[in-house]
C-alpha cells in the first residue's frame, strides 16, 4: 500500500523543500552527489525518508524553482549552474 498521497507530498515538501533549495544555492557552480544532499537533509530532519530529498529535488526542478544538471546518472552526480538566471538564487537572496 502506497503512502505517497498528494497530501503527504505537500507535507514533505514544506518540511524539507527549504533545505533542498539551500543546499542547491550553496552548491552553485559546483557538482554534488545525491548522497550529499540526502545527508544534508537528514542532518536537519533525521526522520526524513531516504528517498524524499531526491523526490523533492525533482519536484522543485519541475516547477522551475531550482536548476541543476545530471552529469553522471550511474554515479548520481549533479551540477548546479552558476548563473544569475538560476531561480534559486533569486528566491534565496
């Protein structure tokens, strides 16, 4: 039985969305691994499910709130562009 309802997604996004955005902002112009993002979120929200940061990362990208690029899928390696047009920079400043 799945517990991934729209209500659950909204609750999780409210709880960890700012952590994900802050992590992306801190890594502008750099690469990161998904494990680093997950560790960052779980440091601040220890009860967060391991897959939640990844789901929230993708959701924020789909809504245009953040930008990142997949560098290497098998290594879960991503890059955050360092540009003035990165929406997270405009939101967080």
